[in-house]
C-alpha cells in the first residue's frame, strides 16, 4: 500500500485519472499507446542510459568490467519493454541488429507522434550529446524500424536464432519459469565471443515497505497460493547454478541488500536453504565475460 500511495502521489493527475478509467472499464491489461505516452516513468529519455551506465560502473568496481561494445554487434534483449529497452543505445552505438523477446511491444509506438516526438527524440538528443552526432533523427528512427526484430514468444518458443554477441536483460530473469531449460536455450543463441549483463530483482515485486514482506514468512508453495505465480522465487545461488549448468560462467555483483523493515520470522524452508545474505539480496548484476573479446 505504501508504494501504491507513493506512486499515485508522484504521477500527474492526468495519468492517475487515465489509469482509474482503464481499470473501471475493464481494459487494464490491454496495450494502450496513450497511457504509455502519459507514463512519466516509461517516457523518461535518460532511463536506460542511467540503467546501463550504473550497472557497468558497479561491475567495473566489482569485477574489473570493460564496457560493452556495440559497433557491428548483434544484440539480444530478453524483455525489452514497450519502448525497445536498451535497443536505442545499442543501435545508436552502431549495433548491426537488435532483437528482443517482449509480449508488450507494439510497433505502432514507432509511428505514434506522442511517443516519437517526446521519448524517441529525447533519447536521440541525449545519446547525441553523450556519444557525439552519428545520425540525423529521421535516420535514427529508420534504424529502429529496420534493424530490429521483436517477438512476443518466450525463450523456449522463440523464433530468433542468433547468434548474438551481446545479451541483456533488466529485471526479467526472475519472471522466467522453466528456468534451466530457458538458460540452455539462451546459451544456444549466443555467438562464440559473447558477453551478457542481467539485472535481477529478487524482491517480491509487490507493493510493500519491505521488498520481502510476506515472502519468507511461509514456504514457497504457500506464497504462490496466496499471491500468485508472478515470479519464479529463485534466489541468487539458483540463478547462478542454472546458468552454469547451461554453459555460462556467470559472476554476480551485488547491487542492493535490503533487510530494512522486514520484521517477520523466516520460515524454515527458506532458512535451511539460504544464508541471510542470500535471502536479503534485493538486486544483483549477473554478467560475463568481464573483458571485450579480441574478435567478435
């Protein structure tokens, strides 16, 4: 409730009203371009550059990470969201192609003036200032239309074949079920000299003051029965083990530990399997290899 009230307080009145109307009309799960255009969070042009620059700074400190190279690379993002996620950065920086798996993407956003003239233009101006001028804006928009392939299917059903040189995701792996099989599929899509970066959010993804409220007080089956099957409930050791078994050599850089406001007893099913540090790891970055391959 705390996060819901905070989010409603921060949203412009027009966005709040639009969300209420959609929910009352029963259209809450439908894609709505106008709602997307009203979203102050989704439409912030600096959002994905902030993500990537922050993640790479953390990785540099923890593992000696060298920044990703995109020039000439084929890039895959698992769960890019409705506005092509990291794809704008990759394509501006010279990626040969950008592919993604995303059920929420609708290509109409690339022709919607309310989004093109604000979000895409805003990102273009920002990237031009950071990396220097490389394109005219119409040319950049053509890249977004002609060098991208977005499919709604999950990993185990994807028509994408690769090979991909760079693989990215942002708070997506925790939503993937059949995780071990999905990681094997992902590994098969990777090129010989590949690099990957995944931000994983281990919280309950529910609105509460503590990101783990209600999660560890009961066993996993009871939690799912009460709150639904919206996250896979894997903790960091499980993610690393599955990726290792799939042929990756993952390394984990902790981002945020968050034990604050958690006042519940920890059920023995969690306490026996994980350390307290593993249980309260809120976000982490899983990556590899640390250095740019000699040839891609």
